């Protein structure tokens, strides 16, 4: 299962799970997680009802909090206790796809997210 640290969203503290909601989620650490997706990938994320979250350093400043995002509904949160930095720091990717049960479906980069989502779509199609 993925970690559930405290994050800051619009000046209030919340559990990451509260921010992610009940469905699939794509979370990027210090990056626009969907920046490398083509329109088909973005459309599939929308059909999936995925929540897209960009994590920035705590007290990152207004510029990072309001940075341009490819996905207009991207939620930007601050890593209050640097627990997400620690989690991503020992892994090779900076984008994670989370299942609704909060298990990691994929660990990748913005450039590799399209391929990871294609694999996920294939696997979900086999289940349905």
C-alpha cells in the first residue's frame, strides 16, 4: 500500500487519501505527472475518473503552487513532513499510479506514463 502522509492543500492540512478520493489516482512528485501524455491518454484518465495530483515541497512558494498543468483539474499539494520526498527518493520514478485500494499500479516518469497506462488499460479490460 502507498503511504498516507499529511499534505497541505489550500492552506489546510489533510491526509493524502482524503485528497485522492475513492478512485484511481496519478501522483507526481515535483513534476506535472501527466505532462508527457498524448490526448488519448488524457481522455482515458478522464474516462477512468482519475484524480491527478502534483506534490511540491512544503512552503514551495506561490510560483510552484500555481505552475501550469496539462490537466486543468490537477490538485497541487505540499509535502508537509517530507515523507513523500523520502518515499520517492529511494525509487527510480517520480510518478505513481494508484489503484482505488491505494496499492501501486505503476511507478514511472511523466514520459513513461503513457505506456504504464496502456498496460493498466489492457489489464483492466481483461478483468471486465
